[in-house]
C-alpha cells in the first residue's frame, strides 16, 4: 500500500475522505471544509441527531458531486477535544473496519481533526498511519475466500507535513503485520526451520547478515539447556542471528532476543488439551523481533542492531527431557528441570550467554514466558524486568511514545532463593509464588556482563476467543526504543 502526506484537503484527490467529528463544538478546519463541499450535510446531521458524533460512531455519506469524492466517512470522537491513546485507537479501529470492506482505492484522512492528549501533530499522524495499516491486516493464505478479505485500498493519504513521522508509522505497521503473520501461522508450517528460512529471506531483501547455528554447532558451544527443549521433537532447533549494520564499523550492537518456541505442548509436563492450539503463539517473542528487524531495515537508522532467535519445538517423546533431569548451560551453570513446561527460560539462558560475544550495549529479551504475568497484568501491560535503571527508563519512554504499554516488575534478590536446588546450581521453576518474577530471576543469572531487560508478553502477544490472533506487540515499542538509540 502506498502512503503519502498532504498539507490540506483542497490540494488532494481521493475516492474516500475520512474526517473526525466532535459531538459538540466547532469543527476543525478540515472537517469544516468537507462540510462545505457536501453542502452542509454534516452540520445538519449533527444538529438533527442523526449523527451525534459519539466515540467511534461512523456514518458513510455517498457524494452526489463525483468531482469531489465518491464518499465521505464521518467518524465521531465524542465530547472530549483530546483523546487518550486508548480512545484514539478505538476510533482508528472503527475507521479501519469500515474502510477495509469498501471498494475505494484511495483514501484521504483528516488527521488534524483528531487530537490526542499530549501528542504533537506529527506523532498523531504517525500513530494514525500505523494503526490504520494494522487495522487493514488480514491473516491470508488458508481460506478459499482470502482474496475477498483483502483491503481494496491502494493509496492512503494522511494529513500532515512530517515525512519522518509517516515513515515511522508505516514501517512499524509493516513490522507489526510481519510479526502477526508469523504468530498466526500454524505449528505445522511455522517450525524452527521455517523461522530460519524467514531470516534468510530478510537477508536477501535487505542485505543484512544472517548466521544459523544448527544443533551440532550449539552442542559444540555447550548450549545443552537450549537443546534439551527440542530433544523430544523431530524438528531441529536453531539459534538464528541477524545483524543490521547501520552504525559505525566495529561499534557494539544493541541486541534483541526472541523466544521462538514454535509449538509448546509442555513436553513431558504436558499442558491441558483445552486451548493448546494457542501454543502456536509461544514464538511471538521471536515474531516481534523479526517484525522489529523489518521495521528497522525499512527506516535505516544509524545504529548497529543484532537480532537473536532461540527456536525450538517442545514435544513429548521417548527422547524428551524429563522432570528431574539436570542439564549444563553454556555458562557452565547446571539446571535441574523440575517442569519441562518452563522451557522458555531454558532456551533463552543459553542464548543470553551466547550474546556476550557481541559485547552488547544493551540486551532486551522478549518472551511469552509465564502465565503468572497474565494473572498479574492481564492483556494491558507487558511485564518489564531490568538489571539496569537507565535501560528500564529508556524502555518506559519508548513505550509511551509508541502507545505500547509496559509495567516494571520487581527483581529483588530475595526472590532468587526460590530457585535453589538440592542437586544443581539452579532449578528452572521457583514454585507458585511470584512465578513471573522468579522466571526473570532465572534469566538474570545469565546477564551479569551487560545491561539487560526482559519483557514478558504472555498477556499481550495474542488474543483468544472470537478475536483470536496475534497482536504484533511489542514491535512498536522495540522500534521506537532502537530509533531513540540511533
């Protein structure tokens, strides 16, 4: 889809014009201009109560004068002159839902008539572009009527003047769509080998460097903890490394690490059957790293960035790791595996040790790690843990800019004792109390040589029920974080 900016409506041509209408008070300049072109219909509709301008209310008006546009979409923003991010996102979702099913090839959006609280016009235009594109997303490729579901919009025109802001919104949406597509793929398609192939495709498209560490190479390096997770599967495990080099040669990179469990049965500690299909989403951390790499490659910031994916499939078999088994990590520490369903931390710990060789400026791992985080924070905030206050502050700032919420959780030393084992250096679970915290504590033992943060996205990476699907979070947060670093 082509994206472009326009300065004012009088200079643009489109099949469909979208404008935002308050339930009371004056219209914005753009909305007033549109009202004049449709002979005051908008004013009449609001005065008579036919269109009240309630939050996310929509009304499509066909235009008699085809030299103006084929139609105008009115979108209510309620009484408030400034919308919260949550309210604005609801409004944009309503716009996308309407446009997606319409036969118009070009759409112009009066973004100046939609005011966000505490956001510049450029930031508003960027978020509108991002959220509209995200709203157009469809999971395609597995239904006979897929072609009918795809949006007909070919050109999206956004009111504004900041090309950089538009580029960020567009690239973030493209990265989010990539992450959602990977997350929504079934486990019989999206395997560790498939993720490895997607890394190679990115390398061909954007000329980044890719290294694939197979099981033999990981065994040589002593990554036995990661390998223990995939031992019960016929699918080989991989450590995938992608390098974007936009900064100074030899400058240390910022690193993102994604948990890539392409399907999680729980292994020998088998999960209940209900909703086990959703365990294809256990690679959404990896998907978000892939999506961020795509966004960064499109934006071309001046920094060095390395993306690492720990990819495995967790299956039960006669070869599978058993509860009570003890394995040695790449760091030399031994782990007593008390529950094979606490597998994410097992693949991440060896990857965190491997990352030391990059002498990283910062490391952020992203993982659908614990159900305990869902209990604590629900689907609103991702949980954030950090061993470095400056890094935590940078991630918080990026989350605010991206409207992609996180909440810092504790990482107190007192929690570490829950991981004590009678037989190994560390146990892979710490009991029922503070499960998300002890999972982060486990990871922290492998991150002492660099600034590190952990994002637990178990509650935010996907939705269940009737709206089941990957969310693409936290691509927006990670992209803004890296752009700030550049």
